[in-house]
């Protein structure tokens, strides 16, 4: 048994510290009595002897039933209550009834006040929630306001720069307007000078001679073309007829003469009769 019970051992799980129970400090190392009873039973063999041996080894482990304690000063019999016909008793009873009735109304008022208090507390909680929501919304609005202020400051800086650029553009525009006015004035002066030059010019361009004139190659070609168109309208220029062949030959000769006259006009040395003259009022030869 001495080998089973070591001198020092730790507390079992769930047991309190030794300092809290100093009376059981010598036996706190025993975790389970069943193991001890099994070990002692191997030596003694009888269950009663094992219990008695364990009680001798560990006296505090023996459980002895206690004696029931008697109550001191029991309840006294107050006896039965009898109705009192004394006027004082009757007046006191009436007073008690009045107080009880007053308590009923007060209890009702108390319940109403308690109910109103609960409703007020609920309203306060709802108001707190609403205030929190409003504060969150105010925080968001404050953030948005800060962003708007930052954008406004940026726009103000950009606006000042735009005003500078606008002033520069206005200066350039005023210079361009001055140049445009100068050019318009010069154009007006040139137009007036041109009109005056045209008015003061005494030369007259004559595209045809006046009075009697002799036949030229151009007039002959035009007459041939008119005659050819007249004959074509009368039906003489049918395919295969002699008149059509003659008109074709005449038109070919007229076109050749027109091309020769055009080449002569282009050359500066050639001079044809009936050309334009610069002397006004004189007929051609």
C-alpha cells in the first residue's frame, strides 16, 4: 500500500488546488478510490475488510451518515381569526379596502407607465439607428462635398489658364482683324483705281467692221454652213445622193478652211482683213 501512495503527486483533472482545502492536502494525490480498493482487495480478499482497511489508511475517505438535525423554534400556531365588530376594527378594515383600491389604480398607472417607458425606449433605439444612418449619409455627403471642392479648385485653376489663353487669342484676333481691315482697304482702293482707269480709257474694241466690207474666208465658211444646214432640212442630203455628197465635200472644205484660219490667227505675223481696230468711230476697209 505504501508503494501505491506516493508522497508527492499532482492534482487530478477537475480537482481544486491544495491551498484551497488544507484539511485534505494529505489525500489530494489519490485520484480514484476504486484502484486503491482493487489493490487492497488483492491482499485482503474480503470486501468488508478492504473498506475497513482503506478507512484506516485514509480516515477522511470514510463516509458516515449524519444525524438529522432538529429545527429550533418551530412555527407557532397563530390560531383562527375571528371577525371583529369593534368600530375601530371596522374603520381599519375600510381603510385597508380604500388603500387596496388605491393600489389597484396605482398599479394600473404603473403598468401604463412601464408600457410607455418600453415604447419610449423602443423609439429611442429607432432614433439611434436613424441617427447612425443619418451620420453615415452625412459622412458620405461630406466625402462627396470634399471631392466636389477639389474638382472646383481644379476647374478654377483651369479657368484662370483658359482666361489667359482667351486673352492671348483675343490679342491675336484683334491683330488679324486689323490686317483684314487693311487688306479690305487696299482691295477697295484697287477697285476704285481700276474703275477710274476703265473710265479714263478712250480705246474701243471693234469685233466687226462697220459699213461696207468685202467677203472674207470666215463669212464664206459661215454661209456655206448655213446653206448646208438648209439643204439638210429640205431633205437633199440623203445618203447616197449627189447633193449629200456635194454638201459633204463642201462641209469638209469649210472645216478645212476654218482650221486654216484658226492657225493663221494664232500666229502673230499673220494679218487678216476685218480684224479689230483700236481707233473708235472709223469703218473698216
